[in-house]
C-alpha cells in the first residue's frame, strides 16, 4: 500500500521480515502481519480562537486484534503520517505480546504542532478527533493512551467525549487518564520506571554497579524525564539530558529533581537553567556513558552515527530509535541493546493495570502497581535474554520473535475467517 510507504514503516517491516525469516514464519501469515488490520483516516475541522476553521488530519490504525482489544497511544506531532502510525501500531502488537498482555496493537495520531494551539483549541481538536474515531474505539475494541504530544488531559477529553456519546461514564475506553476519573496510580511515570527496571537488569548482566553508572537521556518529555529522575534515585549519575532544542551536559551529574522543577514547574528552558554545558542532540548521543536512553523520536541512531556511540547499554525509551544498519554496527561494538518493545513496555503494562482496574471498579495501591510492573517487565527481560542466548540472535530479534510467535499462534489457532 503506497500510503504506508514511509521510512518508519519500512523500518518496522524490515525488522519484521528479518524476524519472520529467522523464525521461518508461515508465508500467508507474513503477508497479513506486514499490513495493518484496519486503518482510518479522518478530517478534523477545528474552530480556532480567531474564528477561522482549520482542518487537521487524524489517524487510527489497528495493526492486529487476534489476542484481544487493540492498544496503543495517540501522537500529536507535525510529522505524523499514516506510515508512521502504522509502524507504531505494529510495534504495539509485538510489545503487548512480548509482555504477555491480552492486547493487540494500535496507534493513533493527528498531524499538528500541539504547542502552537491554545488549550481551548487543543480541547476542540481532541474532542472532534475522538468523535471521528468513535466507531473504532471502546474498552473491548481499541483502547488509546498518551504518546508524544498528548497527556492525561488529552485522555480525559477523549474519555468524556466517548462517555457523552454513549450516555454514561466509560473509564476503560482510554488509559493514562487522571486518577480522578479512573486513572491508575503510577501510570504517569510507568514507562520511565520500566526503562529503569530493565536497565538495572542489564547492568547486573554486565556486572556493572548502578552507583558507578553514568546516564545520558535524549528527550525530556514524559519518558525521558521520569527515566532520568528514577535512574538518579537508584544511585546512577545522570550526566546529560536534552529536548528538541538541544541538551545540557555536566560530567559531575545533574540534579534531576531541581532541573525538573525549573523546566516543568517554572517553565525555564534547558539552556537557561545553566546547570551544564550546552550540547546538540547529536553530541549527546555520542557521549561516553554507561547507559544511553534515546527517549525522543524514531530513527535517531543510524548508519551515520552508530559507530560514534560510546555507551555500554542502549535502553530504548522511544519507539524505533535505531535503524537496522545501526543495529549491526552496535552489535559489532558489543553494545547491550534493550530493544524498544521491551524497554518502553512499562507504559502499556501499567495501562493494562489501569484498564483492569476500570473494568473491575477496584483500584490498587501504588506499591502493588510497582511490584507487578517490576515482576512483568523483569521476567520479559530474562525471557528475552534467554531466548537470545539459546537461539544466538540479538536482543532485538529475540524480543520481536517472541512477540511475533505469540501473535502467530493466536492467528493459527483461531483460523482464517470465513
Ligand atoms: N504510547 C505508549 C507506547 O508507545 C503507551 C501505549 C499504551 O499505554 O497503550 O507504548
């Protein structure tokens, strides 16, 4: 399908092809799983504050629903397109299967620069987008969540729009909501906490102590900021963080709590905090560090810069941050890669907890959430490591193959309809 043919989609398919080939996946299934199950493209007309109507384009792609409702975030970003959303939906399918969650994969998005809209405009955009994708979503069908450019407030508007349409409150239609309307404790920080749990396991594998570890984080949004803060709480030294404008570097370690307070609460730019030397995102990736966490957008580590990376562990907080060419280079260099569908699965794991709590109308303590998250993600890490060792494949291939295998089994057991 030509609309899908973008670089991100090509990366997702190339990873899939490589895994499918290695595991000798059934030919018919291969053709099916390369493509989304359903894709919806919608026009989202929005009344802007100045009275004009601007029409945005929105998407919701369900890659697979053989194992349960499809699940995945909604992204607001100017570069969002059908191919990117379809790639992210495919990664969600493997991610949920790898973690053992009873979900398929989906993703949504709107091509928009959310920071350029007022809060009122964003609310109207979100509600109209939710109304347009209404036929596809629902607690038993497809459950959205936050992603780049969206947050708990976005989810609250979607939950309300959906609930208004059906006439009663349906908290289980989205996850990542505010706690006041059925959100889960610990969901906000869950992706970052998950990145930390698997990073601690990787450090153990390499016989490295967290106290001696240095960490560089690309991206200071939800995933990057919580990863940096929790790594520091675990005793690691966070030496650099960045956002779209660039980053700050301090070899003695940044006080992440103080930095977050200035950046998020007081709205200071990273540069204005003067807490470290200014550096570009490209320079950050090439810092000498124990752990590098790309937690921004896809395809940051490529054939061009992979050889210059100087980390021991690459913990992929973002989805699709590394190209296949870069994978080969990093493998030769002996970098321990914790692939995205494993490293950043803490978000969707706690989304699952949130959905279960909503359906049961019974809520868990934060300690329960943390313990169960750690149990699920740590066991996924060890299963993946063992698979990689036994089958002599990379951590990325091991994660993909395990996920794909679970989805393939579901398809083969359910059979082909009609
Ligand atoms: N957007 C997150 C991801 O890429 C979370 C998805 C979810 O919780 O459904 O994994």
